C-alpha cells in the first residue's frame, strides 16, 4: 500500500467511526440529543407502547397478575423533564410461582416509550394507579 493511500485510510477512519456511532437526530435518548431537553409531547399511545416494551422486558410475559398503571406525568430524569408512567404488577417466576409485587417506571422520549427503570422511589412518588388488564393478558 502506497504512502498516499495509507494516509487517506488513516484520515477516513475517524469519519467512518463517527458515522457508525452517530446519534439518530429524530430520536434523542435520555443521555443526549438536541431535542431531548426540550418540551416533551404527551405520549398519546402510552398503554400500547408500554405493552410492547414490557413484552420484551419481561422474561415470561404470560401470567402477570395484579397489574395497575398510573397515567404519565412529567418528572425530572437526568436533569430533564420526561413523561413517566409507573406500573405495579406481579410476574410469574420461572418455576411458575408468584413472589412479591414489582414496581417499574416507563420513561417516554418524544412521545414514545424508551426504557423501563427499576429504581422508582422518586419517579413514582404519589402515583395514582388504575387497573391495567392488558398487561395481565399478554402472550408470547
């Protein structure tokens, strides 16, 4: 490989890597993005989005009991305001038994569900829960 070609490859490598690891401009995450800190739209389809996210989050989505959900409210997450919806449910364990109730928070970015958070003490303080039978009816 000639010296000129080698120099061109060395100069092009950082550009190629930047393209691979660049962020999607229309879908900012919690950690960055220019629009992530701006006003967030209310997640109109929050129930359906939550079901889709929980289907992939739970190891076994079948047999969930005592499911309830709070409507999304704005909370501060990582120094920015996002809509957060809280869930209570009892999942079926791998051995078929049921243990304690779990509480999780679903964070919405740009009106779509983005992630499930396990530590919910601050995010779900004062949440008002209503039955969420759709979560109990999930299948694989």
